[in-house]
C-alpha cells in the first residue's frame, strides 16, 4: 500500500481525472499515480492537506461519518462573529440553504482585523472590489470538525454572518500538513504518521 500527503493547490478538484479541469492527481507523475486516489475531497477554492492512497480501507475510515475523524481548518472570513453565534457554532448550528444541523465543533478565533491588513491574502478576482472598504472586518481562526458535509466550514461561518475567502485544511486525524511542502508538492507519510491513524481507530473508531 502507498500513502502520501499532498499540499493541495487552489484551483484543482479532488478527483482522479476530469476532462475539463485540473485535478489533484495532476501533481503526481504517471509512474506513481496509477491506482492512487484522493481521500475525500477539498473544494477547488480550498487548499491544504489531502491524503492520497491506494488503501481502500483507510479511505473509507477517513471519510465515513461512522468514524468521526477530526479535521482542522484555518480560515479567513469577512465579518465578525458575535459571542452568541460563536457559542452556536460550537454547540451545533443549522446550515443555511439545506437545513443540515451540524454536530458540535471546536472553534478558535485567532484575530479580528481589517481587510487592509490581509490584502496579500485576498483572491485576485475580488481584490479590487473588497479593497474599496479597507476597514471592513475580517475574522481569522481555526475550526475542528468531525463531520464532512459539503462546504461545511464555509456554510457554518456563513450562518454566523461571515464570508470565507481563505480556507486551508491543516490536519486529518492528527496528521499535520508538512510546512515544508509547497502547493502541489507531496511526500510519503511516515510510519509515525500512519500510526496516528491507528491510534484514532482504537480510541474513537473501535
């Protein structure tokens, strides 16, 4: 079995192949990529840690809601989160648009700043329009989830009145994104990192 961590770049979809769009597997040379597939998915507008493997059992255990695997995300979002909304996010909230009710999540607010102070992180497509209000509020934080509902982090923060413009996954089941990996780079998982998956099953997955 083969196990890799990839620092997923923005703009790629989490699929083995696609006729029209670049995929995360385009980062792997042909002699390596055969038989590999991404574990779960990150949206095209989300970067960060993605596990790539040919181990179907691990893929299932990391993505099945039955195992409640924790994933950590870093975000930047326009707007501020009130104390009431922050508590609601932590205890469980209803996602706008689809009525899905989330499980409790951990949330840490790192900073509340302004658009001007995060200008270098603004996506090109919204830079000019957003910079018309340089004093607009921006919330920077981290969120830990054990669910994987589509667009969940973005929708949870939207329910609190915030609009995410930077989203990066930093860890899965205790395995952290290697800071030395540039976007599009990958490496094999170490024995110690694979052991973290095993510990998670023993403690949480049965």
